[in-house]
């Protein structure tokens, strides 16, 4: 992969991309391969790929997702065709187990979850009637209100309240309702976490996928680099594609937005299989971690005969100024600040804000790629033809 030193003149490049997550990588690839322009990626970490970065654990050879499990899934044919230019995918289908009071359940909630929880043998209609009888109505527009309206207090208390409070480090009453609406409720035995048409893990690993995206020699990558250290050198006519935290770009002038970060505890174990599944959630508040990942389950075609295994416990907490922010909390106070930042971002000339941090949105991988493809076509490609 080509590398540029940050102390070289950034003015050599018409396009400067801040951050190397999938939004930034997609933008870089399009600029180099479609516009045939030089582009510089400025990445503060020592690796590319953002939070989807993965590495091979040396003693087992198992690919570990350094920042928690990442599964590619999409029903967008344009995105699927695009990513397959750089990697193929295995046939992995994501299924999640949730532990409540030391008992395992299927998540998202489906007919098996309801029957296991109630000790019943309901069919789809009976389960739907039970759920309807337990739903609680209210006018509040929050995660908790949406959950109570959809599934009632029993299922909410068992599977959502504690887990959500641990994961987001905020009372679920303060989270937006959209956070709950990402999770389906099913009245069948379908245990797939995602319903997208295409799903899988990159056949040769995430890192190889990312390397393939930016192999064009027009793309230079500067690692361990600080954008704000060279910001004053950038000319007004250069295009900056910024995927860092939007509040940091404006020097926190309206206050810091609320972000969640995560800590990870990795263990290599001398057992063939630790938990029987790739991801197991722990719903109860008294368990300090939110979930355990076991990475060999993502590639059964590669690691079935590997004697050891690698697990990762994930702990959520509120991000401090010295942390990498991962996920926007999006509380009411955050949304007030965000409105001001977004209003000001529209006055920035030749700056595109993108990615999860740059837009303060919860974006899955396919959503970040789709947004980058759209922004490239509507802004950069369109402008190049004028």
C-alpha cells in the first residue's frame, strides 16, 4: 500500500479524506478510479478500516474483529455489486443468543423466544395475541416507550432494559425511538438476526478487502496522522472529506456531543468451542459486559479444525475526551447541539461530512458505503462534469 508522509505538502492533493472507515475508503477508491485524481487519506490510527479493522490472532490464526463483531449485510444491489469488486464473502448468517437469568434465548425476539420465556407452545396467532394484550400505550417518543408499545413490560424488562442501559450508558427513556425500531419482532422461528438478501464475512478477511479498495497508486495513506495539525495548510479550493467527529471539527463550540465507546477483553482459550455461537448477549445489569464474541464461528469453513478459540468480552461506557468515540448516543440534549453543528456544516465550502462520526448517525457498513457512493455521484462526480 502506498504511504505519504504527513510532513509532505498536503497541497499536492485535490482531495483529502480524514478517516479510513468504509465511507472514507469508498470515497478514495471512487476518486482515484473514476476521477483519476490523487487523494490523501489521513488516518489517526496505525491501521485502515475504521472499526471494521480485523487481524489474525498469532497462536490460532483466527481472524479477530478488533472493535467488536462486524457482519456485512445488505439488500442494496448497487452496494453488493460494488463490494464484490474487492472481495468475495462466505455464507455466514448471523444469529444471536441472549442470556437472561442464566438461561439462553434467541434474539431478536421470535416465536422461540416467546415460548421459551413463557414456558408455552404458542403458535404465531396465539403469540401475537399474548403480545398485543401486554402492549402498553403512551405518547412519549423514546426507546422505552416504543419497546413497551411493541412488546410489553415483561419482555422489555428481560431482554432490553438492562442490556440497553449497559450498552448505551443512558436511561432508555432518553434514547430515541429509532434505536428500538432497528430490531424486528417475529412470530415465526426465523432466528436470523438480519433479513438482508446478501450476508457474509469477507472470504479472505476484512484487511484484504480494505487493501484491495485502495491499491490504486493515486491513493496515499498517512497513518498515525493528525488532520488538525495540517488543517491550516489546506487551501480553500481543496476538497476535504471529513469522517471524524463533527463536534471536534468545529472545536466543540456548541458543546461535546454524547458518544459511547467500548472496551474489549480478548482471551485465547485452549478449547475447541467456548460458547457455541459467534455472539452471546448478556441482558442483565449485574453482568458488567454486554456480550461475548467468539470469532471462529464467523469462518467455520476455515477454523473448524482449529483446536483453540478466541473470545472477546465487550464493555460499554460513555466516551471521555481522551477516548475514540464509537457510537452516537443521540439524547435530546445531543440532538439540540447536533442541529447547530449541522447548520454550520452547510456553510463550509468544499467540505463533505460523512460516516458515522461525521454525520452523528448509527451507520452499518452497507449504509456507510451507500452514503459514500451517493455523495460521490451527487457532489464530486457531478461537479467534475460541469
